[in-house]
C-alpha cells in the first residue's frame, strides 16, 4: 500500500491521469446537467468514440445509411458494428432520400422483418469542412420512416 501511495511522486504521469479523470467526471456531470439528461459521456479522441458508440447502438441486422464523405474513423466504426451499410452521395440529402427509399422498398420486396435503421453523418466533415444541413435532415419527410435514428459526429 505504501508503494501505491508513493507512486504519484515517483511516476508523475499517474497523478496527471487521476487528475484528468476527476476533471472529466466533473465535465460529464456539468454537461449532463446543462443538457437535462441523467448522464453524459465525453471521449478524448474520435477513434474511441466511433469504435465504441456506433457498435454499441448498431448491431448485425441493422441498416446504416451513411454519407460517403465520413472520415476513416467513422468508416471503421461502421465496419466494427457488422451492420448492413448503404452509402449516399456526400452531403446530398436527395441522394439520402433515394437510398432510404431503396432500403424501404428492398425490405418490403423481401418481406423481411422491420430492422432498425440509422443515418450516420458528420456535423462538419473532417475531410472537406462541409456542413450538413441538420435542420433540413431532421425535419424532412423521409426521416419519418419507422425505427430511424441519427448519429451525427
């Protein structure tokens, strides 16, 4: 126990890590309070976010409709999820509508059970700086499909 207590003095990085964890916990609590939610999670880097959040929500059998312009990290998160991924043209909501309609028609044609569907895009695209028209995406008629969720990174 004595070695454990003295470790931060000998290995400065341990003290630094503990300090950051406390700060992160406080920030998560403050963010949750601000948003009016029970809790919040803050990730320190994009890869850990995409590789854990996307697979946590999207499973095999789900359908993800994703923007072709999402960055490599999000693409890896989609791959890890093992979901069926359908791509729409970069930042083109008309293409998104067409792909969503094709997915809906394919499901009806196969008489397959309804699966969960997700739209994955970036708020501001890392690769080119383009911004998604989020109000238009959320308010459009094609988002009224059953069992549709959004993930904006």
